[in-house]
């Protein structure tokens, strides 16, 4: 039940779309256009892609230069790194990817917050249902949990809890002794003693 609530197929598909690569398309297209006649323009794009991917994932860039569809370390150091279009593309794509990575954390927090907000009415309804339980301990714990989540710091939780418990009681089901004890109750513990006996 929780798995389906926490990660639906639609959400899994959305997370797969959440990638920095589509953001870099314009930068890669600009590099291709700047080097339209260059025989290794796709190798330039691949090299930038692999370098940025290594930077984003925290891997070593050294392995990039061993890949067959990327340039060698020597070509990068002596030629492409100094090429203005290549350098600009690498810088811009790195910036885009790192911003995406930073934003990913924020997006994940927003998604988690939305999911919790959607779940709270269900949780509240279940807590309120427990308030009608015959066992005063269950009522007490449910009321306390609700108040812990809703009462402000300046409000006395005990007095709120006492009022909540008293409001939930069916006085017709209580003895005269219990009603008398409830009228003199000054704490939640007093209410529980009056109800339990």
C-alpha cells in the first residue's frame, strides 16, 4: 500500500524525465553549428557530455578520456580546451547540470511535502476515528497525537487535550461517581483516573 502511494508509475516516469541532458540540447546545438565543418564535432559533444556527467555524479574525469567516442587527454589539453566554442559549451553545460543537480534536491523535497499534505487528511481521519474508541488509553493517545501536531507552542496542550477528551465523552454512559471525578479533574491524568476508576 505505501509503495503504491509513495511511488506511482507516473511519478517514476516523471523522475526519469528529470534529467539535465535535455537542458543542454541548445548548448550542444550551438557547438555543432560553430564547428559545422569540423570532422570531430560529435566527439566534442560526447566529450563535453561525459565530462559534465562525471562532474555531476562525482566521478573522475580521467576515465572520460579513455572512452572510444570521447577525445584523448592530449587532444583535450592541447586543442579543445582552448577552443572558445568548446570551452563556452563545457562551461555552460556544466553550469546547467550543476543547477539541475542542486534543484533536484529542492524538487524532491517539494514532492515529499505534497505527498505528506495529501496523506494528512487520511491520517487525521484515522486519528479522529480512534477518538471514538471505548478504550480511554486509545482515546488519550489519539487526542495527544492530534494535539501534538496541531496545537501552537503558546497553547497549553494539557488543557486542549482535556477539553477534547471531555467533548468526546458520552456522559450518559458514565456513573455519577465518574462524572463527579471529571468535574474536579485538573489534568489529563485525573480524567483518565475518573474514567478508568
